[in-house]
C-alpha cells in the first residue's frame, strides 16, 4: 500500500473492545482479499492479450525490484497514535508497468514485492488485507487505463490511460485504508480524512508524472536513461536526507515524551502512602506500558521488553509492548534474569545480538524470546542497575536494526535511566520527609498530610495519642539502642493491632498517633484499651524482659467546634494523655482539660511580671538542732499569690517554670531574698543559715557557681550560712554534668544537702562521690516511723550511714513529739516539720522567732535562739 493511511495494532489496542475491533478487521481483510482476487480474474479475462516477447524475461524482475525499492524507501509520517501516513515511490514502477508490461506480469511483480516485504518485516497480521489491496490496486489500475485508452482513441495522448490508472490506485488505497481505520475504532474526522486524501493525491501526481517523464526521455533521447538515473539519484539523496532529518525529529519527540511520562508517573504519589495502594500501582503500570509502547513504535520493533525496578525493595517488573513474550521469560525470577546471557550488562552501551553471528548462549537466549535479533541496553542509575530495555526484531527493513536505531536506544536509555533515577531520588526524599526513619511509620508531617483529606471527607473520626511510658528509663539504663528496639517493637505491635489501612505515625520518642475514620468515641475507647494492652506486654531485650506500660489519650471530631484541624486534634489528644493517671491510663479529651493547661500557660507567661509586682514571695520554715532545740536556720520556700487564681501551689507552677527555662530566674530570686534575710540576722548578731532548693537544670548550669559567688559578695554573707538542697534523683539524672558544678559550689564553702534521701535508686553508690555536707531524710519515712517498723529501720540506717560519712543528718516531716523523741534517741542532728512550725512569711517568721524562742549566749559568745516549750 502506498501513499495512504495505515494502522498498526498494539497491545493497548487489543485489550477490551480492541479484540472485537480486530476481529471485525480480520473479516474485512478476508473479504477484501476475496474481492481482490475476483477483480483480478475478471479484469484479466476482459483485457486483450499482450504479445509475448523476450523483453518480459527482464521486465518482470525489474518491476519486482522497482516495487521493492519503492517499499524500502518508504517513509512513515505519524498522523495519530497507531496511525501513520506512508509515502513511497510505488506509483513510478506502477505507471511504467502499465506502459510496458501485461496485466499478469505487473500483478505478479506487485504482489511478490508487497507480500515479500510484509513477510520480511514479519507483519503477518496484515498479509491478507494488503494482498487483497494489491490485487484490487492492479486490477483497478489496468481497468481504468484501458478504459481511458478506449475512450480517447488512437489520436489521444498515449500516457493518458496509464496516468489516470496510476492515480486511481492511491485514491482507492486511501478509501479502503480509512474504512479499515473506522472498523478498528480509529476513525478520523471527515476534514482530516479529506486532507489526508489530498496529500496522498499530490504525492501520487508527482510520482506518476516523474515516471512518465522518465519513460518519455529514456525512450526518445539518446543516453536519456543515464540522465534519468542521475536525476533520480539526486532525488533519492534529497529524500534520504529529508528522511534522516524527519527521523531525528521523531527521535527527539520520542525522547521528550518518554521523559515526560516517567516524570508524570512519579507525580502520582506526592504525599505519604501509609499502605500500598493497588489502584496507584495499576496506574503506574499503565504509564510504564505506554512508555514501552512508545519505544516500540519509535524503533519499529516487533516487541519491546522493559525490565524495571523502580523500588529497590521490590522485585523486577517486566512490561511487554508488541508481540507477547513467551511465558518463561515473563517470570520475575532473579536467578533466571541474572544468568541470562543477554542480560550480563556491565557498562551502559547497547548490545546488538543476532542469531546468525552469536555464540551458543546468546542464540539460546534469543530462542527463549522467540526472536531473531535484539538490542539490549542497561538502565543504570548513579549507584545501581535500574533495569534494562530489550528491542526484538525490527519490522521496517530486512537488514534489521541499524546504526540510527542503536544511537536512539542508547540516548533513550540514558534519558530513561536519568529520569527513573531522579524519580527514585524524589520518591526517597518524599518518603523521608513524611516517614520516621526508625520505624518506617509516618512522622508528624506525614500524619498531618495523610489525615487532612479523611478529616474533611468523614464526619466521624478519632485521633489517638499513645505514649510508651518506660522508654526514657530503658534508654538510661540499657542505652539508646535498646530504647530504639523497644520503639520499633511498639510500632510493630500497634500496626498489627490497627491493621494496614489505618494512618499510624511515630511523633517522637515513644509517642505514637493514629487516625480512626468513621469510628465513634465508644468504639475508640475499646480500641485504645486494646492498644494499651498490646504495648504493656513485656518486651524481650536480649536476655532480659522489660516490663512496660502505656497511656492513651484520644479525641473525637465531635469535640471540634468548626472544621477539624489535625494539629488541634493532636494537641487535644496530647492534653488527654497528660490527664491520664496510673489508675486511669486511657482518657478521652473533654473541654475542661484544656482549662488546666491554659492556666499553666498563663502562669508561665505571667511569671516575670509576678516577680516584679511582688506576687511571688519567700516563706521560711525553721530548722532546730536536736536535742538542744537551738534554731540553726530555715528553709526558703517560694509562694505565689495570684490576683486571679489566688494561692498557687509550688507543685503546680515550679515544674512549668522549670520546663520553660525560667528556673534560673526563680532560683536567683529566692537566693537573693534568702541572703538578704541572713544579712539582716547577722546585723542583729544572729548566726543562722538559709537553705535554698536547686533544680536539675540549675545543676547543669556551669555559670551558676559564679552567680552564687557574686551574690554572697554582694550581701557580704559567709558561704557557710547558705545551704543548697538538691534531690538525689536530680543529681543522678546527669551526674557527669552535675558533679563539676557541685564541686565548684563546695569549693566556695557553700553547704550542700541531699534532699529526699532514700527515695532514689543509686544514692548509696554515689553518696561517697558527692561533695555534700548534709542528708535530709525524706518525710515519708519520718511520718511512718510510728506505725511501720520498716520505716523506722530506714531512718535509723540513714542516720548511722550519714554519721559514718561525717555528714549532718536532717529529718523533715516531724509532726509529733514521739517522732522527735525517736530521732533524738537515734542521734539525728536537726529536725524540721509542722511540730516546730509551718512555712511562714517573712513578717510572721520574725514574729514566731520572738514568741517561740529565747536569746541565750552561745559557747562562742554569740547570740543563739532556743525553742521554748
């Protein structure tokens, strides 16, 4: 078929409704073949006999050669996907055949050349259609030519019949080709069809005219044949150059299209994917299938096999465009692919394999693919092999794949590998941006993205916050690596309980979050209890079994006043977590919980103003020596009288102040007030000390000893009259940072006391290392002495241990005479508690000293205060 539209079936057109279209086309092709043969028989019987002479012995072969050259020099111009306009020189040998050869010879030459070309290209699915078309073309050409000859008579131009007969052939082929496209479901609009027929007619006119002129010159002019040969050589050179330029243009278009399709296939998953979406995977496969089809179309190959691993953790996927691949070669068996002789792919260059000149292993590999030749090129990324592209059996030329095809495939593979590598890198960056690297779950940003759309689309949703309680303890005791193992195990347990479809995130540390869509609060409580139970199962850690606990807070979108916001829901779920207790480890958010944290926020933000306006003051609780009852000092305790909230307990505002980094301001304030009080006592001849509590954060402040020295110097107070009390748990939290600060304070002469002694977990082991002067027995032991022999034994042991180390022992929580007498009998040095006095404001403390003590002269001729009965 020349100068006409043609359709090339592909895998994508043979699926679904394409199967019925192909069946209809096959019926049409067989019908056309029968009609073509019938027309040939009818026309051959009605045409006059042509004289037989010796010239026919070489005319027939020359016509075959002419038709073959016309087919081989054909160029395909894409009209639309799967539809091409074929331009060739078929009219030239046809018009010459009409002038010099009988009907049977021209028919045989045309059919032999056309069918032979199709068989050489292995286009077996179009043989019947094209054979029928060839019979119809020659029959119509001779019928029109002899009809015109009879019409114009001997006086008319001899070339009129062959000219019009040749022109009728491309018109007939165009009409039959457009009908075939319509049957295959690829019909064109009327205007486009008319434009295509017009272009075909123009080419036919030029080719036919050139053939007639060449015949006239060659037959009437001496050496005219040589002149025609030179002209056609020039035309052929121009045609080849034009064909090369057009091929380069189409190659560039193919490269651009493939690169854009690869980039577009990577844009389907811009957000986090909590689970593998089958629908997205199918869309991606379709996109890669289109890429494989485009490569096959551009290379004019019988088959293209695209082997790809876009995900490093996934197996190699195999996509086929064109003729189906044998089943044995479609299996994603890594061993088979690794041992295949054609897939040993070092470097990046294109391999060209042919049965006729390959070794036994390559020949066997080609046979497994049912191919005679193949181009194979690896897709190599920056760090690893991404896959390979195989092109089997070129269709358009007998000589197989050429240099242009190899160059195209090399460039195409380079673009494809770069695009795939960039896509993998982009996918990795997206994954890392939205996922926790330790557990593989979503991170906070990923959870926010994954939850946004479901929250908009569903009326009922619940956000869960789950906290693993013992994580910090495990990390401190066993190391960060074991803590990480517990986090991974906890994430796995949560995923097993929730299933693969629930958005689950690790926010930080041992904190997790989950989104339950279309779940009511009652069902959320049941799920929360199940999650807590799953996380509370002991964790095997090497040869140990670590006991664990968890708390869960959750909030329903029903609590949202307006459109639910992920961050707001997470914050409310966090409030619910903070409201959990040991007796109630699962809590649902209620609006009143927010008031607690709002109050805490207000306290922190108003703290500095409270210091400046006198809302915060220092109270004092006296300390008395045993058994002499001499008042040796007091403990400074901070108090806050808020204008809105009234008296605020230190246990409420001190932890908040400490967490926000303002504890140094509070410590300096209390220390300054305490030293001012000591200076006032010294001015009255009283030598009493003040104890100030230190925070864990203060112990990590390397500049704190310098501030203490400046304060002592400013108030002109001996360092021995200032005592710092620190909890043993505070020292043990980070002993490497706390010990240098304590040693510098001790070097200043400040008294250091361990508060709440006996409640920690490493006190006896570290007591020798701490530069302390006092130990304070925790009040819980002192209060229990009267009813619990165990508490009494603990107090006695601490007193004896402190004295054996040369330390002063202070007992706090003394509330009755019996406890005081027992402490005296044990040899305890100092007592503090409600039996003596509650914490008092500065004015009331001075009044207490005047009412409850008497001044006596001490052993060193100093004034001392002794408690009266």
